C-alpha cells in the first residue's frame, strides 16, 4: 500500500466560493439580465446580487447557474465593465479563466460553436487559458455534434497545453465517433494514446472499441483487445460478454453466442437482462422460437423479469412466424407481470394481425393502446390503413387516415403507399390513382415502389396507356424506374398480346441503362413464344447468356412449351437436354409441355412414358398434365387409358378443372360406341376401383341421355373419392350448359354426402318438385354404385334412401 500511495494524486480542482449560487439567486440573476434592455438599473441590481469582492470561481458559479448562454455573455461583459470602474483592493479581477471556461461549456452544450470560437479567440488575446476540464467538455461537445476535426483539434490543444489528454469521459466521445465512422486507424491511435497515459482509458473506452469491432464482424479482434488489457481468457464483467455475444449473433454465429452465455456461468458472472435480451432478439430474427422459450425459462429460474424490449422481440418473432394468437398471449403475460407495453409492442402486434387478415382485432388493439395512454404513431395507422384497404374497406381506411391527421400526424410517402397498395390489391386501381393525385397535391412525390404498385395494378386491368403515362411521369419527376417497373410493363403488354409495345419498352429500358434481369428476359421470351416466334425467342436467350444472365427453369420451360405448341418435339427435346446438362431441373410444367407436344403429334405412348419419368423424378402431375393426357387418349378412342388417368388424378386429390370436365364429357359422348361395345365390356380396373366407364355404360344402355350420363359418371367418381364440394360445383356447370340434374345425379350426390358423414344434409339439395317415383327408378343403380364404395358408405346410403322413400309414401 505504501508503494501505491505516491502514485495516487489529487484531481486538479479550482477554488470555488464557499457560498454556492442558490436556485433563488440564480433565478434573480436570470431575471435581471433578461430585463436589461428595459431596466435602466439592471447593473446596480446585479452588483447588489453579486457584491464585491467577486472572485473568478464565484463568477464561474454564476455563469453555470444561468440557462441561456446569451445571459452568461451579458454577465461577463458586466463583470469586465464593473471591474474597470473599481480599482480598489476589492475590485473584481480582470482575469477570469474559470468563468470563461464555464461560459465555453455552456456555449458548447447549447451548440453555439461560432460563439465558442469567438470566446476562445478573445481569451487567447487576453492571455486567458481554458481549463483542461473545459477543453475536454469542448472535445465531447464537438464529437457529439459530429464535428470530428474540431474535436480532434481540441484534444491536441489540451495535450499541448497540459501535457496530457482530456479526461477519459470526454475523449471517449471522440473515440466513439471515430468508431461509428469506421475510422479504425485514427480510433486505434487515439485508444493507444489513452492507454499510454495513467488513467487515460477506462472500461468504457475498451468497450467502445470492442463494440465497434463486433459491429464489423471482427469479434476475435475485439476479444484480443480485451485480453491485451486484462490478460488471456479474462473478460472482466458482464458488459463485455454482452458486447461479444451481440457480435457473434450479429454475424450469424448463434452457437458461439450461446457458448459465451455458458462461459459466463463457469466464471461466476451472472447474465443480465441485457444478456438474455441480446440473444432473444437475434434468435427472434431467425425465428428460433424453441431456443427463445428455453432462454425465457432460464430467466424465470434466475428470477430475472423480461423487460419491454425482450417481450417486443418475442412478439415480433411470433408475428413473423404468423403466430399472432401466441403473440397476443405474450401481451397478456406482459400485463400480468406488470410490464407496460410501449408503442413498439402495439405496432408489432397490429402489423402481425393485419398480415394474418385479422384487421378488426388489430383496430381493437389500437383502441386499447389509446386507452392505456400509449400514443399510436404513423406506423400504427399505416399498418391498419393497408389492412383495411386490402379487405376492400376503403371507408374504414379513410376514417383512420382522418383520425391520424387529427392526432397531428402528417401522412408520409409510406402511409400513402400503404393506402395505394391496399387499394390496388382490392382491385380499386382508379381510387388508388386518386390517392396518388392527393399525394402530389401535398407536395409528396410518389417513390418508385408506389409507381410500381400502380403500374402493376393498371397492367392487370389492361389499362396499358395509363400505365405508360405513369412511366413518363416517373421520368419527368426524376424518379428513376427500376427493373421491376419495366418488367411489369413488358409483362402487361405481352399479356395483352401487344408484343411490339413490349419490345419498345424492353429496348427503352436498355437505353436508360437499366439492364434486364432473368425475369425481364423471360417476359420477352414468353412473348415471342406466345406469337410462335421461336427464332427470336432463342436469340433472346442467347443475348441473355452474353450479359451473364443465366436462364432458369422458367426460361427453358417457356421455350419448350413454345416448341410443343408447334409440334416441334425435336426442338423441345434439344432444349430439355441443354436444360439438364446445365443442371437446371425440369419441373411439372416442363414435362407437361413435352407431353402436350407428343400428344399433338398423336404419340400418346411417348407422352405416357414421359408421365412415368416425371413421377420417377418425384414430381407430381398437375391438373394440366392429366387434362392433356385424358383429352388426347379420348381423341384416339383409348377410353380405358383415359379413364385410368382420371382415376389416378382423383386418387392424387387433384381436382379437375373446367377444361378437364369438358374433355371428359366430350370424350365419353364421342366414344360412346366404343364404350358400350362388347370389346370394352371388360374394363381395366385400377386398384379394383374403376367406375367412370362402367357407370357411363350402364346409364347409356338404359337409354339415359349420354351427356347427362357423362356428368353423372364424373359426379359419382368425385363423390366416392370424398370430393363432394367439387361434385356440387358441377351441378352449376351443368345448368350453365343447359343440362339439368336428374334422379341419378341426386343418388350420386347421396354417396358423396355419406362418404363425408353428412347424409342428413343431402335432402337440402333436393328440389321441391322432385318426384318420389323418379328416385325409386334411380335407386336401382345403387347395386351398380355399391361395387365402388366402402360397405359402410353403401349401408348409410341405403338407410338414408329408405328413410326418405318411407317418409314420401306416408306424406
């Protein structure tokens, strides 16, 4: 201890008056100085308040007590003139370096840097030197204001004047500024200079450097900096662990961050709320809800209560995972634990609920926030406005906009953008354009995203001239259209079969220096293929490759489809080989296009081979694939194969489209002769459950209308595969085609209702004029139908039918 004592030196201090400035005296001084322009006796009043002798320290106290630097300047001017009028022993000393230093600090705190420079110059001329603490305060003030050069200049001035740096608390502010601006060379130099001086650097100095390195992803360098000061393997306290954990998590290394949490425990350093908050925040961004739950449980075991920031991180993570219901449960936990939610909490929940379409619930949450004196902000209203517009509730969105403005919030580009986007999504493009006009009337220029949304909406409505006008407006307003704007327009023109206009936009885009991406090239290739211009489409793909844009599966599939439509199967296969050679995996659309090409040539065997290859590749056929094959097989009178593929389609839960339905009805009726011939009597059964041809054949043989028989066969097939909703849709389609459901139709539907366990609902679809005798005639087909359904279903059908017929007889 005796060796340490000589190294302990007292801090430099200035001699201050033993009678400090009281709040009452400070108020009186401020009042007198503020009224000096109107009060002729103000100088005498000051002299009475600050009687002689007035020391430099006492004057400094008076300066520091004043809230306004202008009043302090007036006080110092008065002190100088007062001193000149009094030359006795009690006169105020002319040299007042401490008072001027106090003035400099006050000017710096007020951001009056022009007055700081003037005062320093005045002091220099008078031979007055600012104190080290004063110059340190100037370093801090300049650094806080971002004036790096002046802060460094003041630092050097202190070193030159006092032979040392300012206090660490002041230099740290400059160090922090250098780190924030990534001025690593200057930051390291200053940090080393601080370390070289005894007491020149404190823990915060090292923490600033480590945090800066961690923000750059250089966590290991930050760790070395800690070890260089305190020794290998030594992290002095939890704050440094928190910084390192944040650094590892920031660069995506969550494992190392969690390991450091464990290391803290082994070193008997207790993790803080900040430690857990950092980890939970980053885990939330990754959507790792399981680890978040473990950390929250660990916090409870340590009796650490989550703060509002931690709750916000959890709520945000749940909302991003579309679990707003769980997020609302977390809000209830906050209330129960006594943690008051802030505006961020409510905004996150409102946004999450709106994304899930629960807009009314989100609005109730807004009211709850207001009730709890949490003032909603622009973001709160913007999410709701967008949510209501997306639902088509424009009036509710408008009311919220008015309410927001009444609360003093001016709608910005984001708010108007949300309103416009919501209106476009709801299909109200004209209303969106009106909002854009109101926006420009408020001197708000729409950004590229708003223009993109509007142009997209106009293209979908095929209002292409208006979309082109918006592009021209963008250029006039110096809003540079991006690739998405141009691509949207190109795609819009192609969908409207205006290939020439699409080509003009494509060329104009290149002239403006906007290079097309794969989506832009694909749009043009799609247009060329749509018009059968396959040579131009191939040239476009070659141009794409030349600029380093790699064709994707959509590019190849579009070209293969184009060749397929022309029946050019050789060209299509050549592209398929190129596609696979370049490791671009064909998708179901690619295979469907090739199958369509073979079917156009009448080569259904090759088409079936491709169908099998597709499945072996793990790709599931879609409704287009099945429809192409079913239609082509019916055209070749290969009715059994067509029926097998229809059965396969239903087994895979693939719902038939209107085109599939047309192919089936037309195919069955056109192939009726083939179906009822003895050669077709032994149908090929798939899993012993093949019904389409047998039902159709049975009905036609009994002289039922062929088209109605076809519809009834399809309806029964759907019903036995539990696809009742689709079967009921066909009833409406039959009516649109001029065909009315008959008694067999209703019997078929009864099987559907029984298959899904809703036999009691069957009666609700029977028309009032339905006759019992018609149903009795149709009921004999239950023997045929029962062969293709489970016994439990056939028993339920029999019971429901018998009960209905008995009730009809008794009524």
